[in-house]
């Protein structure tokens, strides 16, 4: 074995390969990465529930508001591709700080925006920087944690999604209702500044990948990542999961109020209860992924998702309790797909291409999510009384993407097993 290959093996190895659990620093790091994800997800998700407040405040139409929402996704998708060529050429801590500072600046623009055009610019800036952060977080997790621990790490990090529902969205609505929508974004800026300080003071450099041999030309590095045949299937799964997930989300509140007959005042209750369950579900799913295997848990999640999506999209006038139960079970299915799929796919890229692979994946996720929302808007029609038509068709499309992603994940699992030489857990 050559000296270079010995060096690459040493550098590429996660720092927890020989440990059954997390050290104190690793536990703090996981909490910090979860906080980063919480702010990013909250900034993206809070736009939809604030729509009813922002539209009359800025005197804009629903179509204009929709452009402001989708601007984040499309700008994030573009920045992911642009950043991919450079993603493996810097210390990942510095990269995280750079993009997080840009994200904070974009959110501050939203907080200060006196009109629609500045709000739109703020959403574009936030997307350009915030859309890359998730990929940097994933690359850090992949660098520092062995595959048999990544399910647990992803489980904790992804609880940020649930926490944004339980803490962030109700808090944002409270601040907006009692003062104005600018205050909600202002509070998020303050939290982001605290997070920046924590990253700078607590996180150690993540730069072992810089010792690996890689192309110094950013464009060639991007092309090398895109042209890897064994990455294609992973990119396909990312696209399918995002397309299906983003089709139902934008219209969930309108469907719940107008079609299911739930009073708008009870919407926060639905967010709160389903979010609380998800906070506990995420870590459990992560641990199950490491214990029973990523693919079996993904199969379970796919089965639950398919059943619950079909039930949800065919509901009529039902009680609040029924809506909460259906939402909770849907989130169980979503988390049981999201966490193991991310953990398993993280084993695909070479150590020298983890950053660019994650950036391309994040870009595809944002772009396909934006296209999924546009496609859903083209399918959905609204009656004069506010009820939505053809919502069941969205359910069929989501089920189809779920089944296709299940087949693709089977082959990814086989590829990772062959790559590592042992059964993946």
C-alpha cells in the first residue's frame, strides 16, 4: 500500500469509528448542528403561515406571495450548483460560517423590508446562502461520524423540522399577531446571531478532507461529481423525495380549513401536537436505522407514508382529533423515510467529493421541491367557497414518487453494501 493511500485512509476515517456512542464534544456538536437546521427550516417554513398577514400588509396578491415563497427554493437550487465546485476546498466550519452569515443578512433584509420588492430580494438572498447550509451540515456529519452512528445523528438533526413546528411557527405567529410580521423575522435574526457565535466558539475545524487529493479547478470538480455513474441513483432519490414532499405542504392549511372543516384557530394546535410527536419520533427513527438497518426502516416509512397520504387526501369533513391523528402518522412516515435515506445516501460519495455531492443533492432537493409546488398549483383548483378540487390527484402523484424512491433505495442499499463489503446498518 502506498504512503498516499495510507494517508487518505487515515484522513477519510470518521473520528468516531471505534466508539459506540457520542463523546461530550460530539453531543454538543450534534445539538449545534440541530440548532443550525432549526433556524434554516424555520425561515423557510414560516413564510406560509405568515402569508395571511403579509399579503394584506404589503397589499400583494396570492400569486405575488407565491413568487416570494418559491424564490427561496429556486435561488437555493441555483446556489447549490454554483457552490458544489468549491464545497470541498475549504474548512467546512469556515464554509458554514460564510453561508450562515449570508443567510442571516438575507433574513435581516426580510425583517426590514417595507415593500414587496425588498421582501423578494430578501428571500432570494436568504435562499442563495441558506440553501447550501444543509449540504454543509450533511458533509460535516459524514466526515465526523461513522455510518453506524449516522442514523442517530440524522435523527437528532432532523428534529429541527419538528421543533420549528412546535416552537418556531407558533412563536412567529404570536409575534406577528401581537406586533407585525417584521418582528418574527427580527427574532429569527437574533437567534441566528447567537448561533453564529456558538459555531465560532464551539466548533472545531473540519478540514481533514483538504489533505485528500482533489481537483483544484472548481468546474472540473463539479463535473467530476456530476459524471459519477454511482451518484446518479442517489440524486434521483433526492429528487423524488423532494418532489413528493413539497406537493402537499403548500396547500395543507387551506385543505385543512376549507375541505376538512377545521377552524383556522385550531391550526396551531395541529402544528403543535404533530410537532411534539415528531420531536420524539426523530431520535427513535434514527436509533432504529442504526439498529435494524437503514433500508428496512425506509421501507416501513414508505408503507406508512403511502397509506396515510391516501387517507389524508381523501378525507372529508372530520373532527380535529382525526386530523391530528392522521397528521401525526403522516409525520411518522415522513421521518421514517427522510432520516434513513439521508444516512444511507451519505455513504455513497468519496471522501474528497462529499461537499460537492451534498451541495448538488441540496440543489436538486430545492429545485425539485419548487417544481413540485408549481406542479401542485397547476393541478389544484379552488371553488368559490374556498374548497380545493383535485387534492386527491396530488396524493396519487406522491404515492407514485414514494414507490419509485423505494425501488431506487433498494439498489442504493445494495451499492453501499458492495462498497463497504458488509451489510449496512
